[in-house]
């Protein structure tokens, strides 16, 4: 026989899916997310019909706020196993954060109706209804979540929706949320806004305080909901309510100028409407109009350092850097050397690359003299020293910034740049990769990805 002398060697079996996926766990614990995703991708390619590795990849990218990569992973998971709750919920969350609200709404509704439902599907549905300004539908979704499975996040949203009209019910919702846990700070924040009131308090005052607190927390739909109720309940026009309502509307992408005008008419001596109007106009690119609003605000409230700082930023955006420098100096002086405004001043020098040796570096050094544990100041100092040709001191300052705050992404990116310029490519690549993995804001991730790619091709 032709094959008589041949032996048949069995094909080695791949490791189990659980074993392959477990390889990602130590990488995740070390926050090496790109490597963890690669390990999970290997598992996904080995077990082509199993959705679990792709679901885990999607969750990694979702936590990193890398929406397109998360969307791709969840879609691939659903292609392998349609109508699975976790993947539907993950995809819905990803689309929600991309502003694709109608698509997200459909997916949350699907996730809520399957058995078992997607995790916190009704809470996700409620948040999406909120983003669409459908407050009653949001309330019903949060209530349905609580009927099915108690969720502290849904409880918090119910408190925020209820507070403008029923103080006692809102307090009960908040007090039922565990005092420890991921919702604790949000619970305590809203409790602090409501605690000055009681059952006998005027509804308009409770709604106004709730709305202002939610606007300051940048929860725009809820702020608009509360402030609209306050406005309807007030017997006369209130400038502060109208100004904050306009501000929240502007941040939510809705018309606001008429509200600012009504606020000015309600109290011509209030600088707040002008301040918010200036912010809105600058966001729209109307720099001259924004400058006029801030100038009027400063005239009405010359002791408010924030108005000087916003004028300074507007001047900088117009390219008038020497004038911006004067306004930042005024902000620091008016604030009586408040650290927040000194940091803004130092950031101005660093971000615009203006007068760094004479103004920026001394400003950062002065902050450090006052606060030796200020990581942001060390970051600014190190970056400006690097930009002005003093890399040795710059590296020391940047490493001190990271010793104080290892998660300060700007300092980590600046250190990577410095390491690359000094020829330490392996160290630079490590720091760039950490920026890619850890930057949930996205401010430095794309730059770091480009820099990593450049290092690989050189």
C-alpha cells in the first residue's frame, strides 16, 4: 500500500475558550488594554462562533470611550449570537455616547424585551429618553427598571426628575441609595442641594435650586427640566433662573439668546446673563460679540475673577496674546492669587507657546512654591522647559508630576514626547501606549496613536 508506512498525527486541540480569555485578565489588571484586546481577539479568531471574547473587547473599548471600536466589537458579537442582552446593551450605550439617540433607543427597547434583558436596559432607555427631552417616558423607564431590578442609577435619576415638584419624594429616593458605592458622590451632591428645604418650601425655590445644581453638574436635560418648572412657578421673571436655563439650553445645543435677553431685562444689574451669553457666543465662534458680553460682565461685577479669565481666553482665541496676558494677570490679582486662576494663567502660556521663559515658567514655579504637591503645575513647568530648550529640567518636572498623579495624561504624553526627542524610543513608545490605553478624554489619544505609528515606521 502506498500509505502503509505513514502515521496519522492528530491535530492539536486549541486551548479552551476560558483559558484563552483568561490571558487577558492580568493585562486588564495592569491596564494594558490594547494588549488585552489583542489577546481576546485571538480567542475570538480561534472560536469563530462564540460571542464572549468580542463582548469583552466591546466592554474594554466602551470603558476607554473608544466608541467606534466598541461599536464594531458589539456588532461582531451580535452577528455571532443575535438578540443577546449584554451585546445589545453595549451597542446601545456606544450609540448613545455618539449622539445616535434614535438608534440607541431602538436597541435599548430591544434589550429590555428579551429574556434575560440586557443589564440595566430600562435605565439606559430612560437616559436616552432624557437626552431626547422626553421626560415622562424617561420617568416611566426608570420606574420600570426599579420594578424589575433595583438600580441605584435609576433611583438617582428619579430623584432628579421628581425634586422640582415633590421634595419629599426626591429625598426618599436619594436616601434609599447606598451611601457608599459609585453613585455616592452624585447622591450626596443632590442631597446637599435639597437639604436646605423642607415640605413647606415653595416649589419654585426647590425647582430653581435643583436646576442650578444640575446645571453646575452639567446634566443638561435634567437642568432644563427643573429650571423650566421653576420658571413656570415663579410669579415674576427671575434673572438667575433665566440665565441658568439659557446656559443649560446652550450646552444642550438649543436656542438660548432670547433667554439671556429676558434675564437681562429681569435684572439689568446682574452680570450672570452676560457671562453665560459670552460663553455661548464664544462657542459659536462669535468672538467679538463674546468679548462685548464679557466686558459688560466685568463692568457690572469687577470683583469676579472668572469674568476676567473668560475675557482673557476670548482675547487669546482672537490671537491677541499680549492683551490676553494682561487679562489673566488681572484675573489672578482680582482672585487674590487663587490657585485656580494661577493655573489658568500658566496653562495660557503653555497652550499658546507664548512668553514661556519670561512669564510661563515663573508662573508655574510660583505655584509649586505655594503648593509642592500640585501635579498640574509640575506638568506645565516640565512641558514649558522642554519647549524652551531645557529638556533635563523638563523631564524631572514631568516625572514629579506623574509621581504625584500617575493618571495625569497630559504629563504622560509630554514625557513621551521628551523621551522621543532625547532618543529613548523604547521608553517613549511605552509612555505613548499608556496614553492610548488610559486617556478616556480622548484629548491626547489620537496624537499618541500617530506618534506610536511614526515610531514603528522609523
